[in-house]
């Protein structure tokens, strides 16, 4: 049997050159970012973008995030305004994705954003992906490196489990620092968070001195990609539980339920940042252990907890 991990490559000069070569030839590679691992392809190439949709089995209506090294490379593709620059200065590179108006002469392939008038853009803050972007003269479309609807990968082995040897290369960047996807903010209409993340509403609102709305993602779908069921381990989940039942997996937070059977603690010291980092790792582990059902305790709903609960609600959606 072929080793499923044989396409994981250490990041060194030779493999950097290999990665660049693949991307220039419109092949896909998996890359680490500070949030989750992504599946990267040339955003100016229809051929590469088609490969992303096909490999992920992603619905065509769900647009991709385009990743740039910095704002200088961006001005040909989207319209930039004052609010963008304020947020950029404060949070970028970092886990923040902007929805901006697409320019008419933008070279971003139309199938990347389902012919919308907007594009999602992000400036990742990870040394390795930054070095790759620096060597390219095109931006990269990078969705999370998982099959559509599933759990985002937070280390190279997760990516390998998703795609096996269908990928030529997975760059090893260790475990992602943040562990959940970037905050997505729409700057084209009323300012609105479409996907919560570790950069929260109050930080954004303070930076641009404006009111910031939050999409009720499970009620009304504002972002084309905000499909109700998402981030899913493929096992029924029940949230806000006080005790575990039978032999279900029990995802806990803090000291209260520790040392009981079948428990998986997101953070013993009740740290929401640590819980975010452990969330997908835990869901993937439970899935592998073949539990039939997952119960989850209530996770505090402020700051990063709001983003964790967003992912849990989607994962538990029927
Ligand atoms: O942290 C991240 O953002 C990761 C890493 C790899 O950078 N990427 C990521 O990409 O999470 P993806 O494709 O899994 O999620 C992109 C989200 C989807 O919910 C999509 O619908 C939304 O961004 N999106 C993309 N373009 C959009 C647009 N023009 N308008 C509204 N939402 C958009
Ligand atoms: Mg995703």
C-alpha cells in the first residue's frame, strides 16, 4: 500500500522551487497558513481554479478567497477604500478576509467568484506561504484544504487524509497557530461579518469607528458559501449539553467534566484561544474513533467563543 503521507514535503529551498514550479504550471499544492491548511492554485488561471472546485467537490456557487502578499499587488483586482486601509494596517497580514468590489479589468478568473461583483481577499501571516507568494507574479486562490462541507485541516496529515496522493505536494508547516478560519468581513455594503473568527466584531468596529453587523448565518444565507451544514465530522452532534449519555463522545471545556469517560477537553484552563486551536483536531480525532454521536458542553459565547460556536452550530446542523 502506498504511504498516504508520501506527498508531505519539508519546507526548504529545493521544495520551495518545486512548489513555485507546480503553481506556475497551474497545478495545486496544499499550503500552511496561520488559520488552517489551504489548497492553493493560480487565481488568474481558469484551469487551476477548475481543479480546486473539482478536487474539493465544491459547489460552483461558493466563491474562493484570493490570497495576496500585500495590498500593492491587489489594486489591479479590487477597489480599495479608507476602511480597508485602516483594517489592513491594524490586522494584516493576519486572519482577516475582506469582501471588496471587483474591478472590471481584474484578471481574477470569473469562475473563482461565481461571476459576482465582489472578491474575497486575504493576506496570510505564515512565513512559508508568504515566501511562496513573494516568488509568484499572480495571487493564489486558497480555500481550506478539505472536501467541501467537511472539517478544515490543521496539520499536513489532515490534508493527506482528505486528498491522499491526488495532490502532488503538501508543504509541511506543522500545526496551524490559530486553528479556525479567518474572519470574513463585507466592506461593500453595510459593514457586516459574514464568518466570525478570532478577530472579533468589537476589534473591527473600534478600528474603523463604525457599526459592524453580524450575519445570522443559520437563518439567512448572505455569503454564498455560508451553507448551513459545514465543518462537519459526519456524526450527529448535540450542543449545550450538561452531561454525557451512553458512550457518546463528549466535548468539554474547562475543569468541570474532566476525567470522565469519552471526554475530549478543548481547553482545561478555559482558554478560548486554545479551544479554537483544538476544535478541528478534536472533531477529526472523534471521527476516527468512530463514535456514533457527539455531545458538546456550552462554550462561552463571547469573543473567540462566538467563532467556535458558529463552527459548532454549522457542524451540528442537519
Ligand atoms: O482562514 C481562511 O480564510 C482559510 C485559509 C486557507 O486562508 N480559507 C478559507 O477558505 O477558509 P474557504 O474557501 O474555505 O472559505 C471562504 C469563505 C466561504 O464561506 C465563501 O463563501 C466566502 O469566504 N466568500 C468567498 N468569496 C466571497 C464573496 N465574494 N462574497 C461573500 N463571501 C465570499
Ligand atoms: Mg472551508
